[in-house]
C-alpha cells in the first residue's frame, strides 16, 4: 500500500506508529482480561472444594471441629480416677497393664511384709540403740523399668539374691535414711535433723554403715518368709547408679514394698522390690489365705 501523494513520508510513519501502539494496548487489555477470568475460575473451583469438605465433615466449617477436654482425654487413655479400687481400668493403660499381676492376688505376701515390719522395729532398735518405728506405707505392683526411672537420686541400691529360689531382688535406701542412720550410729545429737550433703559421692564410711543396716534388714526378710518357705536373702552388691542395678527386664512385673523408718525426728524411706519371677517358686503358697498359727 503506497501513501497518497499529498501525505509526506514522515506523516505516514507517524500514523503507522500510532496504529501499532493502539494494537499493543488492546492485546495487553485482552491478556489482562484472560488472566482475570482464569483467576476467577480457579477461585470458584477452590470454593467448591471447601464446601464439599465441609459437607463431608458434618456440616460445617470450623464450627464442626470439636476439641476434647482434659477429662475426656484422661478417660480415653485410662488415666481417670476409678470410683472404687475394684473398678477395672480402661483404655491404653488397661492394655499395657493386662499382664501385670496385682499383689492383691497373693494374700500371704502382705502378711509376710507385716511380719517384716514388726521384726525390723525390734532389730533396728537393737542395732541403733535408739527409738525406731517402722511402718508399711504401701505395697504395689509395678514394672521394673518404671520403678528404676522413679527412684529419687542420690540413693543406694542393694542387689540381693534369694539363694533357694536362685533369683534376685532389689532394696533402695533413700538419701534421708542414709544420712540419718550414719548420724545415729556415729553419735549425732538427738533433736537435730541429719545434715544432707549434695554434689558428692557417698564415702566409704557411709557405705559401710548402710551396708551393716542392710544385712540386718535382709536377715529379717529371710525370717519373715521362713514360716512360709525357708529362704536365705544374701547381700550381693551395693550400687548408686540404677543402670548398674538391673536384675530383670524393664517390662517384667515386680512387687514393691515401701517402708517408712522413723528415729524420733530423723528417718527416711526404704523400699524392697521383688520380681514376680523371683516369687514363682512359692507362688502357690502366696495364693493361700492367711492362717495365723504360723505367723503369730
């Protein structure tokens, strides 16, 4: 196409440049409109998907989301407090404890520990020449691994062996009891609480004095079982690290007797752990009901 004769070349070039600019603007507007349409289409699709999910969830967006309260969580896990002791546990805890034998199924075991308390009261009075009161705080069934993790440190852990049963048990003496027995045996003043020193290992003197007390307790424990079945509990070793006092698999069930020893204004706790595997040779005897002739 040739320009008219009355139009100069410069005028023709300017007109063509304006036409190209108008075409570019139109194309840009068309592209913007197409992008807007695509964005609107995606938004509509996403909105529909959200509505479908809300409908499947029970009608409702955020309002349909329900959060469990603490009581419901405890009930689900089986940690809710039972109304009475005979009520069965539920949830995960019941599954975990399904193989855990309760000491209450062994009536004679509680009788043995009651006899031990009476004998220890007399023996420790003679051992310390002081007024000693021993009481049984609790008897419970617990897994060995859970017990080791619950021991408050520092403490002394005694591994002892039941010779006739060819198995082991564990005795734990807490820090308060250790310093109390050391204070009493070394002539500490009455009426003053035993000093507790942290941040250092137990000395040879402290370990020796506690070991002497442990021999007294083990002799009483043997005598407490004697009417039921003669057994000798022999001192094996003394540890301060629970990892070195492993006598059973972590998942094995054990019976734990918690004793409280008071010497006027001093004292502490002593715990005796016996795995059910150790008690297996006398299990049938422990299942019997109490007959008081032998245990008077």
